């Protein structure tokens, strides 16, 4: 549309306006609409006059006398229209006749279609004020239309400028230009002809052109979603959030009562559980509204969780406990995953969501641009199909919960779609939509100049999009990055999370073993409570490390409760299971929580008053096992901790006996002399000044794995905010730990341990470097007492690998990324694989680094770096894009003792050939032990509880079914390659599943404890393809 045409329309519609400036005002009257009413004693007020709700109903009256001309145009025979703007709505009367009731900014009435100079009209307006805002007479004017033969043309011409401006906004959407440009051009031609001819035929053409554009504008359907994203805890503690949820949702129920079209979308099962426990009356009202389809359950997770840091099984449990809570309380589940504020999303999420019965996903971050204007993530469309590495697809839409404009929603809509959506309502600390916002959208619903705008739900919005999903672009990638500093901020909450995840999974496995082998009662309630506590702390602002300090005090208390519940369940189950063997005492039973055979060093503490060399360890076949005393932990009076290499079957047990002997055990000694550890596979050398590992030689392949300089604990400048907004990488190294003191701690036949003590500033670090007699990797147990601020610490492992492929473990998957030095999220391991030089030439080779609680990494060429800690302010949102110095702080994140165990894994080939995923899992899931007691079952001293045939399929979880009567086994393809003849067998149940698995596929199997076949189910433990039991029809 040209500027000339806008001017022409303005002249036809608005340019001939005459203000109505003098009004009479009175409050509290019941009826003042009559034309002959005497208002001479009323207050005289100007345009802009305001009133409040205390005035109750108010009346405004004015008399309009038509002049001979308006803006040079003769009035005689012309249509004349009154346009009135009153906040927040009114009833309009002309000469005592009711003409219009309007909510929203503008009302209008035709005074005459055939005006005569000198005509007088009495205008009366009944108005009111909303409780939250003042009423106001904003504007009032008389307008002259172009020559017309019907009231319709006058009305349409008044709407035309706004209609065209709407169309111009819609034209910004990709591919939408022609849909609106042709009708606009037709209006321009018809308007020009009607100004010239002023005939019924020219009027008809103009009406048709405007109607065509109006129909094009109404083609779009905008689902406006009333919502309040409420942070479970952030800059306030969780008990305050309970009240915020209560107040916000109570207000939403009032809106539902007041507005017949109003519906609300609320998320997070934890929030509903709070209401059920603390505000049962409000909860009952919500249940009624859910049944009446006035309240939508969004986001079938326990909380709006981070999806980079929790493990794959944790994300499954978010859906399991969230969706089953919804089903048990409301008779339905959520179909839309809801993560409007989470800081990025792992690539494997589509499958996890789909298996949790959510087929659509709405998210806000990464956004198109961040706080500093940095482009976080460009997408081919704001609505798309998101495909995970296993091939699962879900509908996805990026919308910002703070973006309340339907114009924005239409502007970013895919051109193939009619339906789009936007949120409105205050969030973070609650609030939700207010009355003016609601009434604005209710008014837009009937506006002829807007698209088809209506209050709706996420489920209805995606239902409108779903038929056209095949036309949408496909995104086959993770959705990153936002706030990269959150991968590391508050490392304590992250390490606790990792430990508790594995503790709970191991407890479930042990309780399952005990239930089958010893008929031990399965503690379902305790384990569920522990999981819910762990899931709570996965809320993105807690797990991201960007909440206030008091939130982490609460999180620590929750973690302590979860630890107690899980530890009790684990220990009781192990003791019950350990009593299932008839063995000679004293003995210990070792349990392998991993789904593959293990030959690994274990440390077992047993009662013993003598010398460690006067005790012998025997395996289940009666063979002597080489052992030595462990000196890495704190000694316990009357006990000794033995280190020995144990052999265990997958998800199985092995009974070891220990007896006194008179002579010292003999065996091959690991060389641990001075600065060198060596076995038949590796030679590890430490630098005398830095204390770091300067060389790792793979003796079988002839590869010196590390680049010049060896490993280091680097200190980096870090004045960024807590979130790390705009960080791409931590780059500026300002120091490193040094001043090394080195001592040999253990040099026995089982392993060698060298302790290195280091300093930096006011901080200290201790690293125990460990090499087992048969180990193919180096283990390092580090402890850092950190006292610095505005600095970060990274472990640097520079490798000799050239042309590397960088791989990172993610929840239930692996992703390859460019080795460009950018900070990336990961889980238990990272790896570079490529070529490494030897005397015989280059060989395919790689080096991986495993860890037991870190999530921020970067890889630049062949150097792997693990971000061990950061020390920003608590919930510091002071954006500092240039990393400029900040004032000193009295307290800060990370000022504590940090512990981490990491492994350095040289290997031939890629990470698959190096079995890095298994090695990292073994680091995080140590072998479990329990003292044996008098047995009552005839079980072999070594056996497997579960077996998997394919090497690329692992069992990640074994638990009792939520409904009882069966064991649930979760299996995952872990190499990104199909498993064509996979089998999962539980020998003690004499049951087996056989089938195929796609690359990265997650399968959940239900093994009945009694009669019945193995059944494939979803994450919610319901049969695939069937409706959830108990769901509303």
C-alpha cells in the first residue's frame, strides 16, 4: 500500500473529523440516556477526563450540531459518523436510542446517512471503570464519509486503514505477500474510481475489494493462550511460590467465572500437588474447570525442568510422575510439552516426549536473539517438525512467554499454516492475565480489522496445525544455546544431582533383585518420594545455578531427604538379597548395577583389626584374588578398606569371601615410583613442577596420547553474570594451579596412587592419580577448596589427536559438534577421535574424558576441557558482555569445597570402539556391596539378574511397575546403529523379549512377575497405542 493511498483513505475517513470537545459528566445515575434530559447542572469536562471504580456507573452527554462544511467538504447529503474512544468500554446512545455497547478502545454510531447542516444530535454514554485501572474519555469526533449509498460503505471505509495496516503486518510473514498485496491494490483502484464517479457500481467494487481483504485477514487463526509461567523457585524460595501459585490460580478462576470464553493454561504437576495438599478447595475448583475444558493441563512434567543436565532417565521420570499425577487427579494427561523458559533442549527430547504421550512441544529459548543481540538460534520456521536422532518427530513451536502480541504471532507464522499462537499473562512470579488484557483480546475477537483472534489452549492450537504438519520444515538437531554459564554455575547442586540419579537407579535395581530373589517388599512410596524431590531440583533455575542462595539451602535439605530415602531402600534391599546365598562367612556380596560384565577395581570396607596384608580375598570359585589396602579415604577404627579387582556378570552378583592369613600376599606390582605409574597397557608420567600428567603412553598402540604440556588445571577470567549470557566460550586464561607437592600414596599389586597437592591464590587442590594393574584408563580424584571470585577453573586435556571428531554424551544419546572451542552441554563423557601419530605412521585413535558430575565442556581442535567450577554472584543478572571487572563480593557461588572424579581414556578407533560410554557409566555407578548372612536359597555364588544380547543395547533402569505385578526394564540403543536381533532376558523370571531397535531407540518393557508375556509399553508404563487407563473419554 502506498503512502498516497493511506492519505487518500485518511481524507475519506479521518481527515474530515470534527472534535466533540465539551461534555457533561455525572456519576451514580441509573439512566440518563433520554434526549430531553436536563443536564444543565452536571459537571462540564474535557476530553481526557478520568474516573475510577468508586464512582460506579458514570454518564457523559454532549450535543453535536452539524456545520455546513467539514474540512472543506460540504456536509449536505453526506454520511456522518460519531467515533468514540472510552476506556474500558461503554454503552452509546444517540437521541435516546441505544446504538452500540463496546468493550475495548473504540465505539461508533452513524448519526445520519443523509446529513443536513444545522442538524443536532444528543449523544449519551454510560461508562464504567475496571478495578485495576481508571476509566477515561479518550477521544470523541464526528467524521464525514465519502459519497455513499449505504451505511455499509461508511463502516467499511472507517475500518479500511486499520485493516490495511493489519494486512501489511501480516505480509511480513514468509511467503504471505501476495495473499494481501493483491486485495490492497484492488482497494486502491476502487477507491480512486469511487472518488471520481460516486455511483452505486463504484461503491459495489469498493465494498467487494474491502471484503476480499477482510476475508484474507480472517484467514489466519490466532490462538491467544492465557497463561502464567511461574518459576518453581528462583529469586524466592519454594514456599513463597506456593502462595504465588495459589493467588494466581485463584484469580484465574475468577476470570473463568467472569468471562464465558476465558480458558487458562497452567503447567507443572508439582504446582498442582501443592494446591491439592495445602488448598484443597481451590484444587477442587480447578478439577471442575479441567472437566469443563476451561482449564488446560500443560507440560506433563513434574516441573519445568532443565533438559541438558538431568540424565535421560530423569527426563523419563519427569514425564512418568507428572503425567500419571495428572491422570490420577484429573482423568487426563497433557499432550503438549511446555518449556517456555528453559535454557536449551537436548536432541533426544522428541522421543522422550513422544513416549510420555506428548506430541507437541512449545519452547521459548534459545531465542532468535538474546539480551545483547547475539543470535542464539536461527530456525527455518518458528513452527516446525523436530526430529530426534532416532527418527521420532514432534510438532514444535517457538514462542516467548513474555510476547503478548497477536501481531507477532502472525508475523512469524509459517505461510502454509492458518493457525498460530501467542501467550499473554504476567509470569515468573505469577500474576497471569489481567482484566484489561482479557477484554482487549475479547474485543479483538469481534474486530473486523484483525485476524481470527480468540482465547484458546495449546492443545487446540496444535490441533489446528497438525493437519498441515507434513508441509513444515524439519529440524534434525538440538535446540541450543542459551545461557552457557548455567552448564557449570553452582557445581554442588549438579554433582548432587548426578549422585542421586545413580543412587536412585541403583536402589530400584537392588530392590527389584531383592523382591524377586528374597521376596523383599518393594518400597514404592519411598522411592517415588525420593524421585519427586530429585525432580523438583531439576527445575531450570535451580539446576542452572542461577537462583538465590536460600533456594540452594532448600535444595540441599531436599537432596538430604532423598539421599536418606534412597540409601535406606538400597541398603535394606542389598542386605535382603545378600541373605539369599548359603555361603561360608565372613563374606561380602558384590552387585553390578550395569548391564554388561565388569572387571573393575572395587574398594570394600570390612571389620578387621589386623594388618591388611594378613587378610585374603577369595572369589566364588574359591580362587585367591589379589588385594591391597586402600589409602585414598579416611581410615575407620577397627576396619580396613581393601582394593581388589572384581569380576561380575551384567546386572549380577558375585560372592567374595575374606579370611585371615599368616603370610603377605604376592602379586605383580604396579610400578608407582616417583612420578611414574605403569602397567602393561599404559605408562603415565607426572610433571615435577606442575604435578599434572605430562605424558600418557599407550604401550600397545605406540601412541603418546597427550600434546606437549600435558594436562592442567586452568584458571580463567569470568566476570560474566551467573547465567553466562552471551558467552560462547571461556577463553582468557589468567593462571593455573601449581606449587606441586607430590607423594606416592599406594604402590601395591592392585594399583598405584600418586597424590598431588596444588595451590592457586587462596585456593588449594588435591589430586589422587590412580592406575590399576589392568586398567586401560587413568582415574583422577580431585578436591578443590575454592576461595576466588569472578574466576572459572577448567581441566585441560590436550591430546595428540588430529582432525578430530568431537562427541558429547547427552541424555540417552550422543551428539557430534564442531571442535571450535565453544562451551557446550554434555553429560558423563566427551571424546575426540581422529588420527594420532606413531613411529609406524598415523593410526585411528581417540581420547575421552569421563566425569562424575560436570556438564560444561569445550573442545578446540584436539584439546578437551572440562569446566569444573565458576564463581559469579548469586543470581547475578548484571549483563557483562565484554567480561569487564566488577566490584568485589562478600559472598559468591562456588566458594566451597568441590570434589570430582574424572578419567582419561585413550583408545583405538572412535568412542564406540573405546567403550567410553560404558567406562563413564562404571565411574558413576560403582559396584555395590553388602555383607553376606546365612543364606536360605540355592543360588550360585555368581549370576546375572538380566542379560542383553546386543553390545549396542544397554539396560538403564529396572524397577517395579507403578501398578505392581511386573518389573519395568528400560533398554536403550547406545551406539547410533540398529540392533536387528536384540534380546533382553531376566533369567530368574524365565522371561525374554526379542526384537529390533532403531538407532538411539528407547524401549520400555514390562516383565510380569507371574504368568504373562513380556509387553512393550511407553514411559508412562501403558501399552503402546492404547488410551491411558482411567482417562476421560
